[in-house]
């Protein structure tokens, strides 16, 4: 009878160790899955932010080109209104707000904000602008770009 008790207690110990090992491995897998999901969301936001900044920079570049007919009268803040009609134009910057799906929206519904702040250049004919995309709920910067464009006379 003594021999039977030692076998059953050893088997019970093995079962307990296996359950402990698999529960630790499961907890680590869940933590890695959660982290990979967050990294995926951050990457998608970075991609969308970079795309919107690139679109705005290309729009400014296109409207500054004198060889393109009909764009000579469009200047910096007004040219962004064609692509982003809900943009807020202030004296020192342009703000465009986006919802959770990166669609242009009003400020009240905005989760992300793209700011375009022009700066003075000492070089004549050089237009400089700082683009920044950030989350509105904490100001965490997602993407930033210094844009410089030579405007021919």
C-alpha cells in the first residue's frame, strides 16, 4: 500500500507541474499577442499619417508650380481646402482633423490632427512648412515632416 501512495503522489506532482508550465506559457502567449496587436495599430496609424502628410505636401507642390494652369492664384492655406474641406485655417497654422478611420472630420469628432505650420525662410523663393500628425487625446506625435519647396519666380 505504501508503494501505491508514492506512485499516485508522483503522478499528481507531474500533473501540477505540467499545468503550471502550460499556464505560464499561455500567459506569455497572450501578452505577446496583445503587444503585437498594439504594434500593428501603431504601424497602421503611422502609415495613414505619412500618407496624409505626403498628400498635403504634394498638393502644395502642385499648386506652387507655375506651369500648371489655374493654380497660380491658390496659395498655401487655400490649396489644402480642396482636399480637406473641414480644415481649420488660423493665422499661423492649418489644422485638419481625422476620425478613427482616418476620414476628414470636424474638430469635435477628431481623434487625430494634422498641423501644417509655415515658417519664414531666409532664402528668397523657399517655402518652409512643418507638418505634424498627433493624437488629440494626449498630443502624442505620430509623424512629423519638415517640408521645403523652392518656388520659381
